[in-house]
């Protein structure tokens, strides 16, 4: 059961940061390929580094606002 919870947490981190990165890519006017690479890279990094990366990315988006 704990493995399932850990797997779901990693998946949700990937999806949430992918969504945030996708919004940043569209807002920043990136091309399709650069935006896709950016979204996947941010999703993978957030899945590996966890909540610290997610909080840092969200504060970066607030700073760039």
C-alpha cells in the first residue's frame, strides 16, 4: 500500500509541475518543441526532487509575474 501511495505522489508531482510548466511555456511564447522539452524536463525534475522543486518553481513564477 505504501508503494502505491509513493507512486501516486510521484505521478501527481509530475502532472502538476508539467501543467505549471506548460502554462509558463504558453505564457512565455515558446515554440512547440522548446515548450515540450521544457514541460517534460520540469516534470521529470519535479518527480525526482519532489516538493522542494515544486515550491521553488511556484515562487519563481510568482517572482516573474
